[in-house]
C-alpha cells in the first residue's frame, strides 16, 4: 500500500508487508510516548477529529498521537453539536471540514459512512469506527499488542486465539479477524451466543485463508488451550432496545477463578475497552486488575504508538520524525511515573 495521501478505511487495504512497515514506524515512536523526546514534525498541521458516536480511548488517543507529533487537534464529539443535526449531508460536511484540516479521523454509527465521507474529502481520512463494520486502527494496535505480549518477532504464525462475547456487532473482532487472516495457521475459537456469532462472511474468509475456526457457546471449553483471550462487551447501542441487549449481558464473564481453571498459564487477556463493569455485565472482572497477563492497559498505550505511525505514514513524514526531535525539559520519569501511592491523610 502507498500510505502517503491514502484513506485508511478498512483492514482489507493492508497486506502483511504494510503491517510490518507500520509496526516498524510504531516502534520508533516509543521515546515520544514516554516523553523522553518530543518532535515537531507536524508543527502547524491540523487533525479534524470527528466523533459522531461516543468514544473515550479512540478519540483521545488519536488526538494525543497527533499532538505528540507536533500537530494541533480540532474536535467535534456529537452529531447534535454539528450541522449534520440540521440536515447537512456527509458530502457537504466532508468538503467543509477537509478544507480546515490536513487529515481527518472519523467515527460514525452507520456502517459505510466513513467511506462515503472520504469520497468527498480533500484530505486523507482514517476510519475510527463505522457502526458494526470495522475499526482498522484498533485491529492494528491489537495485533501489535499480541506480538509484544507473546514476544513474537516478525509475522504471527501458529497463534491460538479465543474471541469471546458479542461477535456479531463487535467491529473490533471483525477487523482483527480480517487482519489475522493475512498470516499462517491461526486457530480461532469463537465463543458467543448463537444469536451473536461472528458474521458468516468473516468466518468464510478465515476458512478460505486456511485457518481453523471453532464456534461454540460454551465459554469453559472455548477458553482452553489459547495463547490469547480477547473479550468484548455486549454492544448494546447496536440493539433495537436495551431489553434485547439484556438477554445476553453477563452471559460470558472472565474472573480470576475462571481464568485459573480454564486458561493456560500466561494466557494473554485482551479487551478493546470499555469493559462493562456494571454488576449485571462485568465481562472482565476487577479481580484480574493486577494479573500480569492482563494486557488491556498496555493495549491502550500501544494505541497511541500505532496512531502516531498511521499519521506519520499517511502524511508522508515517517522518515522526518527524528529530524525534528528536541529534548523534553519539563518531564522526568522519576517525578511523574514512579511516585509512591498516597497513604493516610496525604
């Protein structure tokens, strides 16, 4: 893929060599995310961060990634706060906002909407999630996390992964499955209620690529003998009503006891977040918060690295980042990252 000037809309655009290129650039971004250095390679550039659906991690990490490259961020965070609520079309919105921006990250509740928007945009657009369809940057950071957690160098092979929860509407598992299909000999265990199973076209794609797919609604069996367990919440916003979502909420839960009984030691635990911590859901229990194999917060850290790499490649500055590097004077790891916990009346 020619990254420069390209819309990033789907994992289907990527080949394995594109992923390797992206990960190589992401590795080089670590000194900036750790505040060891700063770069001004995108000084003066503007990101249009358009989130027409609720988001915390994705929206903030896209903005953070752009800021760490020296750029500026302008945000819209609700359809009601935009002219779309007045009947403006995606075409008109794209023509206007792309005139104010150098690149756009966009989330929208309707499948295919980001691609529609991109056709009218004058600048590159990155899909930050379009309804139940895709979430390409999340899949990339998930694979990057899997490689780091399992200490894999080079392409992923012979991976055993369980995907658990709402696989029908969970766009993160859709994109991650498509991304993993680029590699060899992946064993997928898909654990979900039958009504929320992985879309058939994605299963067919995995099988056509030579991978093994096991589908089950038995979580205890599905958790066994995996390298990674990837949980998802019930995507209640995709259901016709909350009562329908409540039928499935809390059906599949992972806690310390279940992990110990059914998972291999050191099985990596992943979740795209937010995890639903309400008592009736609680698909990933807080009693795993200190577990060394819980990778969910390392996932979120890796999201900034991956999104920095996407910006650098898409705007054609990947080889210029270090040339615009400066020292950081205000920050030290000793001051800000290793403070002792607060105790007593402090």
